[in-house]
């Protein structure tokens, strides 16, 4: 990625964010700042999922809930939701996250 973007981290982050928002069909409107920060941070990982756009509606909704929970200030809900999303959990393990 760094090679593709000539080392410009901001460009990588923005492209990842745009891709994830499009793939999950979310806008971020009405989200708290902490939720938007979570979206920005998790977008780097989510953008590496080859079939993210092909996930079914339930998987996309659940990962959206995970993103918002991560930015919500309590890890309990985030962890509970992560346990329910096998596909996302599997990808994170494959990436070594």
C-alpha cells in the first residue's frame, strides 16, 4: 500500500474510508466523533477484506454495529458483537490483529 500511495498515509486512510463506507452503505451522518474515529481506524483493516462488498446485509449491519460500539466507550458491547461476527473475526485472525 505504501508503495501504491508513495508513502502518503492520508491518501491510504481516505481511500480505505471511502471504500468501506461504500461497501457497507454507510455515511457516518449522525455518528458521534468517537464512532467516526473508530470507522476511520477500522477502515484500514476492513479495506483489506477482499470480499467485503459481497458480505450479506446482516454481516454488513453487524460490522457497522461493531464499528460504532468500538467508538462507544465500552468494550463490553464491542466484544459481544465481535463474538457474533465469525467472518470479521476470521479475517482479523488471518491478518494477525
